[in-house]
C-alpha cells in the first residue's frame, strides 16, 4: 500500500484517489481505449472517462468511488482531458498481466484547471511518479439517450455474444441488429463477401436474463464503430443491449474487477444512414 507519509501534502489537491490494485482501473480504461485522448469527469460518485470517434460512437467507463479505498473531491465536479494511451502506460508500468504478480498500488491526484494529473505507483517498495499534462476538455457529444425513450432492451450473459462477435464476418461493413417482441426476438446479421449470415437468440434462451421489447426494430451500425466495444465485451459478464426510437444503440457492459467489485462500460452508437445494400 502507498506510504501515508504524503497524506499531509494532499491538501493542495482538488482530487485524490488511492487504490491497492492499479489493474482495477487500467483494465476498465483499456476497454474504451480506441482513441488516444479521453475526457475525465470526476464527481463524488467516482470517475467517468469518455472517448469519442467521429461524433458517431462514444464510450464511457464508470469507475465508482467505492472502487477506491480513498477518494476525496473538494469541488462539485472536475473535468479535464488527458492522453489515455499515456495514462494506461503509466498504470501498467510494472506490468499488467494476470497471475500471482504483486499488485501495484496507485495514488492519483490533481490540483485543478491547467495542472497535470499526477499518478504515483508503488510495487514491492519501488515508487514511480508520473505527471500527465491535462488539456482543455472538449464538449462531449450528448447522445440524448434516456431510458424513457428506450424501445427495446435485452440483458444477456456475455459469453454467448463473445462467441458470436468473434465469428462475425469482417468483410461486412455493417452489423444489422433486429430486436422484436416476436420471433426471431434478437438477430445479428452481417452481409459480407460470402453472403449473409444470421445469429438469433430466443427470448427464452438461458443466456437471456431480461427481455423487454415493445416493437420490431431493425437497424444497421457500421462495424468499424462497433469493433472497439469488443474489448469491453471480452472483460464483461453481462451485457445490456438497448435501442431508442431513433435507432441509437446503447451497449452496457458489466465488468467485475479483481476484487469482485463491479464497474460499467457503455458504448453509444448512431445508426448507419446508408440505406442501400452494403457493397453496392
């Protein structure tokens, strides 16, 4: 555990968080790491880390304050942009592989606007200090995805979708998702060089834990936008698939860390406007 000798110095920081196992944070951040920069929102609830691409896809990692053994915030909210690639490198500086290797404890602190994010890591008595430049946060896209507008929602065990996603036809530009109160209930389709493929799940499947579909909806999403979510899928135990009236897609992944605590990663994706058959 990080030395408490520095506790007296914490008064200058607006945000301080400590953790016994840095991997609990680095794994979640890797799940949304498909762009170099991320916007970090710190509230009393914990951290929300947002990554966006082309204003069409957004990933959010939620790391609750309870995940940390020490979490102090002296303002209502702190927001900054940081290089996510560098942050993950810092958190995994002692190695990040699974197994019996010693846990790396972490202290993260931030003095306020324009100041660097300081990350201090300790493993078996070896201390490393990292100082990451923070940037002016961009306005993040508001997908305006609220539960009152959700048309269809399915919660599933992740293991079945891991298999389906690993076998998706990579020559297909889009993934079509059909959700319906009637058969086939949930169907994932691709349209690649070798033709169309379909994977269906019944609402009565052992893999389906909740099924709330009010109307038949079929939307296509660009594969290149969905691919980054496969990292989160690989780590998750449950997935919630939701669509709203506009066809916007929300994929929520429940991820358990090494200590058994739960974090969430959510991807929002806009539907593909292309109405022609892919490849034509």
